[in-house]
């Protein structure tokens, strides 16, 4: 079903750039203004200048962050700071990272993937998108004509066909070996042998791909393809704009780590907050645990790993206590959900929190979300932000399992926004894909 192709990757010249942590950057969607400034100061060659350049007060239609990205790319190519591989390749990428004092390795394959419309179900999303980020990525595509950061997508390695092929590639000399003293790093091999490339492409061609992270980038690439086709109706189907760069990871990869986006809420009136407990008791069995209990987080973990019912924790409603909530009557809650969603969607913890508690009980409308709602991927951070009174409530969720993501996408449904956080994000600046 999916069409996977090698490409001539562009990357930093290792003979000129030695300090790789100083030049790569996160993808655009997690770069805050403060982080953007820090990245600019890290190195004059930091990739943020291409991925997510600064906006300036004096910007015009002919001099703005997009035109500056183009000028920077051309300059770096001319100087040899960036170089393009002569042979097209599928890139094997091992990403090493740590989380909560544990070491992980996530293995991915970076390749060009043919763009497909959603309704063909070849590429399957699991979350919705917003207009503003799509517009930004589309403007960058038109200006720079490159995919600067990869989309993370998932596949099933049936019978371990692909993993056995990749294991043999480890014996070859890597294109990059960017390990750091702290255990963070990347090792990348360029797979150029036609026979191996065909084996990988053939194994993946029989199945759909599931977007884990990068829905906005995919939709922007689709829009860019539509617009380019309108300008060039006779263009070949093999033109580069018909493809998008993806890093493909096996659903069963032990380094595929999904963090739960805990919800943090503020701006709720005392009256609304005062009646919330009684309203929650209509739907949930509630257990109260003091933050001072020696085993409180084990109790919370035990609750959040239960699989037979919706469950989550709430902090901020009872003084110095966590409330453990178990859904009592799934059918009653299901009837309060948007009718067009699947039954699976209506059982998700994140759906229940978003639709029943945030929307209905707390009357948190979409126009208030920007100022009243944020997300944290660390439960201790979420609790501390309530303790310091930055937020009023913290809803602590369990991580979504990959099988649920697959089932939602297979049903043609989409989870609520900010339901998953694949950690860590794939960095921008290791390998990227030019369309010219």
C-alpha cells in the first residue's frame, strides 16, 4: 500500500561541524520563543534558522523568516556547511536517549514516502490538526522547497522481516556516529544497496503507515502537492513534491516511548469549582489519597495501569490530596460524547476528561483553551504547578498504548488533540529532504 523510496539526504558536513548538539534543534512545534533565542545563540549554524526562523518587526513580503531561511540554506550549501549525499539512500537511524534514569534506543528508517489522500487509508492519522501550524509549514515549503524535519510514522514489522535486514546493516560504517558522554546521541547508516532498499520497500509496501507525530507537516505536504500540480498539471508522478520525508518505527520497538499529556486548567470560577466534586460523583467512584502517603505514586501507577476501565487522577480539588477517579457507567458517558466518534474513542481516558469534565462540567470552550488550558508531560511538574497556584487543577492521565492508536486510526477516527506525546521528538537538522 505505502510506497517507500530512497532519497539524497542533505546533512551537515562532518569535517566542518564537530559540535553536533550545537547545530541540531527540535522540530518547530515545540520551539518556544525563549528556546528559539537559545538555539540562535548556540551556533551560527544552528538548524533553527531553517526549521523555525525568527520573525522580526520590520518583516515584509520580500524579507521575512521564510526568505531568510532560503538565503541561509543557499549560503550553507555554497560554503559546504551542508552537503548532499551523491547516492539515494534509506537512512537507518538509531536514536539514544534517557528518560527517568533509564536508557533507551529507538530505531527508525528515514525515507521518502509517497503522499496519499487520507480517504485512501494508506497513511492513517490518529489526531486532528489546526489551521495556523499547517499554514506556517506550507509557507516554509513554498519558500525553501525542502522537508526540514521528518514525520514520525509507525509500521508493523510482520515476521521481523525488516529488523533482520537492518541488523545486517549495523556491520557497515555509519554515515554519522554522534554519541555523547551522557548517553544521548544518534547513529545513522546510509543504506544504498538496491537489493536491500528493495527488500525494505517491498516489506513496507503491503501495509498502511500510521502517523505518530507530524500531522501538520503531512497535511502541509499534501496541500503543497495540490498547489504544485495546479501549476504543473503535466508533471510526472515521480516529481519530488509527490513525496514527504518520514522516519518509520516499528510498533513493537522497545524505544517507542509515549508520554501522557496531563491537562492543567485555570480560570475556573469558584462557583464552578465548588460544585465539581458533586458532579464528578455522578459518574465516578472517587478515592482520596494524601500527597504525604509514602506509597502514593505507586498507588497512582497501579490505578493508571488498570486496563478494564477508564481511570485517571485529579489534583487541586481536595487540599493536599489526589483524587483517583474510576468511571462507573461507561454507557452514560458515551451518550454525552459527539455522536460521530467510534465507541473506542468514547472509552478513552483523554476523551472523557476533554468532553465530559473540561467541556461539560467546567464549560471550558475552545475559545478559552489558549489561556485556560495547557499540557505537561511530567506528573510531578503538573502537581507542582497546581501547588504553586499557577493552575487550579491537574488531570493526570495514563499513556495511550500503541494498539489503541492503531485501532483508532483503523476505524477512521481521530483522538482528541494532544492525546499522545512520542518522546523524544525527532530532531531537525540530522538529515533532510530537498525537493529540487
